[in-house]
C-alpha cells in the first residue's frame, strides 16, 4: 500500500497480516493480528525507530537520535489502527508516529528466532560442489542468487562454463562485495615459483587447510577461476570442517573440548612479512553453534602452553587431521577450464593432490573477499527481486 508510512530501513515489508486490536501499558504496546498471533513492543523500541526525520534520517535511514535524547520516563499515551492499516502511537514526549504494519509484524518476537542452519556434508554423500551455469548466472539475478545461497549453505559452490576473459574473476567477485587483499596481493595466480612464499606455489600435494589463519580474522571467502588446466593430477580436495567438528562433538567430546578451548598460533614464515594469528581450531558462538575454523597444519607455530595442555591439544589436532583426510569426508574433483569455485575459507578446508607440471599448463586465478559481503548481497538481491516482482 503506497500510503503506508516509510520504514527505518530500505527493505520491503509485505502486509500479509493486519493489526486487528491494540492494547498498551505505559511501556508496552500489544498487537493482535488477523491470523490470531500477538506481539509486544517496548515503548523505547518504537520511539527510537519512529519514522520521522528527527528520529530516522529519511535518506540514509540511520538513527539521528542517541538513547539519551529520548526522555528516560517515556511512556505510551495512546495507540490506534489507522484506516490504511498503519499503527499510530502517541508518546508522552509529544511525538505521534504511525508504523508500517508489515514492518511491525516483521520485527516482532514470536519466540526463538530460526537461524538458517548450514547444510553439513561428507564427500561420500556430496561428491561434487553445488554447480550452476556460469553465463546464465551472470545475466539472471535469480540464478546468481541461487549460487550465492548454495555458497552460504554448503560452504562451497561452483559456476561452470565461464568464458576465458581477463578481469572476469574480479568482476564477478565485486558483484558480491569488495575484494579483500592479502599478502599475496589483490589477485594471485596459482603457479609454480622458483622461490615460493607458500606451498600453494608449487606442484606438491597440499593437505586440507584454511588460508591465512595468520590473520586476526582470516579472509572469509575464496574464489578460484580456472583459465586453463591440461596437467595430470592436481584435483581439488575439499572437506566440510563443520561436519568434522560436529561429528567430533558427538563421537570424541574430549577432543572437541580441546578444539574449542585450546589456542593455537599460526605464522606465515615468509621472508618479507611476519603475520601471526591465534585462536582455537573451532570457533563457536554463545549458544555453542560452530561459526568458523582456524586449521592449517603447515602454518602452526610451536604451542606455548603447559605440558598437559600441549598433550591434549596435539592429540585433538591429530584426531581432527585424521578425519579431514578420511575419504568419507573428502570431496575430490578436477578444476576444469571455465570453472569458478567459491568457498567459505573459514569452513571448507581445501587442499590439492600433487600434479605433474611437465607437458601441460595450469592457470588458476584467485581472489579473497569476506562472508559479511556474501550475506549482505543475498539480502539486498532478495530485496531487489521482491521490489521488481511488485512492479
């Protein structure tokens, strides 16, 4: 409805349920909806999100007021449903504001919020990454969105059949968000170097790992674009570290406790730089949900800890490593020209089989970005598609 109030954001809030009854105390507004559900809102929540230019900037949609700008004893004086469905609230500080019913319903608390859960996998059940037609994804935002959602949910997703084009990798990545540079530069090429600053720049086999555990916050996403590959071997080896960790939580709880509590340090050991980062192998949030891993066997620094901590930490690391190399968990596939493989660098461990460089060429470009950009792009692209569907 075009005559509804604007909202303190740029999202689209469909009105699927109307407010049918209101009740209030001095500090709480209660709304009964047309489907029988009810929701409550504190007076301060409503007041600081009031859609007026003095409270919310009408262009930036950011708050213009600080908590101390609102009267400490603020209360609700009255509330009513307007003819257009908006909910009008009068406050004791003299402000009267009408709230968009779709926004009110959308931000309501109806119990524990459902958070999208990652889709955990083992290679025996998921032998290939979720894959999408590359040219179609670049011209169809709905397909591009499906690719991004697969990357978010599985931690790895692939575009196939892309043209061989200079600059294409960065163009695709910047459709998601900014490039995050590293000590390897803005963009890098996986090639054999005479004096490598990483084992990645050799033809040797690489154990599964995350990149850049040496940073305070390791880079969140990595993209590998295969321009050419006629070498023998060199298959990509991927493991869902979240699946490994969850299995260890259930089957090896003592090792899991070490993985989430004992802190390891990593150092990049290059001649021209000295990055060092530290953290547990498995990161969890306040509710115990796994949010990331910091695992790299060849960049670990010596563990500075009491000897009993060293003993349990090395045993737990060994147990994690054994699972990461177990064929049950392993996703193995060849990098084909035109493939763009995207993966969550803080979830999907990646490695490589050794390859024979003689008699063939191998040209793979790489770029990093961050997970925040992925989630932002998914939300903004969904908003764009909803708005287009309305017109």
